[in-house]
C-alpha cells in the first residue's frame, strides 16, 4: 500500500497494520521495534488494572452518548435555549472527550518528537498524514498533521500544526504529495511575544528552497483582517499554483470579535477553490483550536446548505476521534454556534462608503417578508436573535449585598467577565466593585470604559477607576440636575470625595454645545491631568443640527485625545447615550481604515461586552441617521468642490486673450465661453451638454438621498 492509501487500514491493531515497503527493509524493522515498545506499555497499564475503554465509560463517555442534529428552522431556538441555561454549553462541552485510548505511536518516537511544536498535541496513528519515505529513513514519513473527514467524504481536510524550524520541509512535502491547492492559516507568526508559527513562505517576489521544492510568492495583498498570497511551487520540471489565505485577527485560544468577517473569509476561500477534490489544509499554531473552529464552520455551512441540518456536537466529536483537542476551549465551541446562527439568519451588513446613502434608503423601505416592518426593523430583530441576554449568574458580583447600593439601576449591571476591578485602596469599607464595563474599540489597542454617572456614595470609587486605569480623557453625555449636585466628581468642595483622593478644575472652556475642563486628580503624592468633555446638547435628536453637533463634538474629543490609556465614557445609566456615542465612534474609525462601515457588527460586538447597549430600535436608527448625515455632507462638499472647480475653469476661459503678430500688440478680445463652444467645436458643445445633464442628475440624486426618513425634518437647499 502506498503512503496516500486509505487511512481506514491504519487501525489500532498494529500487529496487522500493512507496512509501506522501504529499501533494504530497515524501516520495517525499526517500526516493529517502536510498535512493540508501545504495545508493551499498553500491556503494563492493563496489568495494573487500567482499562482504556472502561476508563472512558466511567467518565460518562460512551460511543452512544450523542446529541442529534438540529434543523435549520429550529437552530435559532436551539441556541437561545442553550444561552438561557448557562450549564447547557458546559454539559455538551464535558461530553466532548478526547480519545485517550487511541495510539500516538509515531508522534512519540524520539526521532519525531522534535518535529512537534507542542508535546501534548500529537496526531493519532490511525488518522495521521503519512508522507513518502526518504531513502531508508524510517521516520521520514512523519508530519504533525491529521486527516479530518467532512459530512460527505473522507480526508476532506488536513488539520496541521504551524510548522516549526524542524518541520518546515516536511510541511511542504505534505503540501506537494497531497496535492494541496489552498492553505488557510489562522494564526499570526507571533502572538503576545511568543512564536506561534515559523514563516514558511517567501516575501513577494522572492523564493525559498525546501529540499527539492522551490516556493515563490508572486503576489501578496493585505487587508484589515487577512492577507492573501499567490504562491508557486516548483519541483523537478513540474509547476503548481497555491492560494494562501491568512486570517490575522484571531487571538490564540480565543475567538474573533467580528463573526461576519470570519464567515465572509471562509466563503471567499471556498469560492476560490475550483477543484475541491484535493484536501483543504488548515493550520493555526497547534492545529487544534482555531483550526477546529474553521473546519467545523466550513463543514456545517456546507451541511446546512445541502441538507437543511446543523450537527455541531457530533462533528466536533468526530474531529476529536481523529485529532486531539479539536476546538480547544468552551468559548470556541460556543462561538461555532454563534457563527452558524449568524450564517443562517443574518446577512452581509458591511456597507461601502460610496453606497451608504443608497443602502440606508433601501433599509427604510418595507420588508418583502413583512410589510408592517422596514428592512431596518428586520435587521434589528435579527440583532436581537443573534445577541442573547447573558445568564442570570453573569452579573453576580453586582448583585452582592455590599454592591447593590452602588448601582444606579438594578437592571443595568456589568458582566463579571468584563468589569474593571478597583485596585487602589480608599476606605475600610471599599470593595473592588464599580458599575463599569471594559469595551473593545474598533482598533486593536483601543479600550473604552463605559460607566454610569457616579452616585454620591460612589464618587470616590469613580476617582479610583480614573486613577487605577490611568484615564486621561473623560466624555460626559448626561445633563446635570439638582439631584446630581452631590455626584459632581470634579467639584473640589464635594464632601463625598474621600481621602487620599482630591480633584480640582485647572481650566474651563465653555461653548454653545459642550464644555471642556482640564482636571487635576491627586492621590497622595501622585498627580494626574485629565481632559473632561461634557456634551450639553443631547436633545431633539431627530434633527440635522444634532447629528452635526455630535459629530463635531466627537472630532474635538478625538483631536485632543492622547496616549494609550482607555477613554472613559458615561451618561446617566452608562448604556443609552453612551452606547450611541461608542457605536458612532467605532463606525468613524472603521470608515477611516476600511472605507466601509458595518453598524450591525459593531453594535453586536458592543453588546457582547455590555448587553444593555443599543437595546432600543430608536437608538439603532439614530446611529444610522448620524452616519447618513455624515455621508450626505461629505457628498455635498464633494459636489460643491466640483462646482467651484468648474467655475474657476470657466473664469480662466473668460480672461483677455492677447494676440501678437510678430512684435505688434493686438487689441484685447473678450471671449464668451458658451459662445466659443457653440461656434468653434460641436464635440465640446455635446460634452458640455452631457456635463450639465449629469450635474442635474446628481443634484436630483443628492436631494433624494438627503431625505433621511419619514420622521426626519430636513430642509434641502437647491444646489
């Protein structure tokens, strides 16, 4: 049997395993010795009373312990039930055991062990990818990679570790021998200062040599979330092309923040594959966590489209029968469900900048499925389907008796996993709790802390938060009332500010719509300077004036923001106005980087950090309207610039023309541009007519697009 033969013949009974012939027979002898050693170890275990099958069953792991597939129509309800009961995912996860009784003989051989990136992530013998032997080296057929079958056929995928220095050449031998045409890479080379994968491809325009295989990079394109490379492989006289898809926004053992980006990435990989008869090679660092998620999503998306069912549990379980720890964490397992839910009920919500006005106008039209709703209403309903309220125990700390009085509203509590802990000591009765949430900004390093307006009894805790997390920018969005007098945290005379903290105002600049303050926070001998921006005009929000004022305020905050410390944003409850501000700010950042915006995904990600954000349809619409106003003003400015340019061009044609014959100066002649075109060049006349007609069409289009919605009062000035 050759190396590419059926993996089903490579069963646990190694006494009957058909061996590949090798020159001189030395490989066979070495293999028999290694297998005999492992068999002896197994017998020793059994002599001590350890039985692999019984041990598996004693843990509740039996081959019959399965969970059936779920229909596409019922999947949303299925996920909701699992989300409502926090133990359901844990129970399923506990049943996804690894098959410890499966042998890893070849991976554990001394000659092969250095080829493994991690000593505890080793391929099972029966599913490992077997390479052709090199000469009489009995260990040259090993690479840390496993075949994974899809719901339709064997060996659809190869799950591999990210190659280390020792195994790079073996990695490329595998690519060549298994005729791989597409690689998905789901790790960065370095993560948190640790090497996760060796760079096994050359830079664009260069080549690398791996024994008798030459790899050339012909093209490399970097996006926001990924990189794509066109590689060419040469071996002897044969040339092959290979597509390399590199997803770059995925933390080790974590999950991507933006589900739709990963779904789109996987779908684009599939669209690029003309021939799906060869294995799809997927790797991360260990080749189990992120690799397992990618393979599971690809398989289940195909299953859902072809059969109308989703079977995540049994597929992950089947993957683990072929490679240990596939889908490495409970968070990744839950993420697969979230991603599949969005794949089934959602849609691509990324909007290019130049199509935003048109797209928003379409969102305000009636839905084809339900004429009582607009498409935007339906999009918000989908949001509520894919964003599930955290379980009751997710906010336990905020419910504790000693913390209950620190919450302005008892139904607006931070998730325990996302709240900042107070570190600095204040009084004997102080705790680490404050009603605040860590939120991830659009940019990787950007963090936002959202919180409520402090109560009189939490003013000092508010200052502790500022001090502990080195806050240098505060955005305040709520109005002040008489009841809030005892909560003014920048008032140095406030008796609720307790030692060792003190706060005073160094400078104040007032304008019509906001107030800027420079604050000085002192903690014993330490001093911090803080820029404080208080927005004063959160009223009549369905107006162009409000949209523009808020955008101007945001630009002002951004222009003065410095350092890498988090921005602290608060309103009265920490979720209403704060949510709108954060969403619009993240959308502006995304527009700057991607020239496109995805309001749906940004709100969804923000809700993951704090579920109470953007809970009302009106707040969701408000985010869209503010962005629509921004696009309309940008389009108007572009049109105005075009008109000014045309006027300057016409003025140039109207200048006096001086004609000379020899040295004699002639009389100035005034040329009218319209008359000049009419009498001198029919082609130019036609072009000018087309231009005027086009300008008229643009004016009508702009007038139409500026109409924001039926509930917006917008005055359109004829351009």
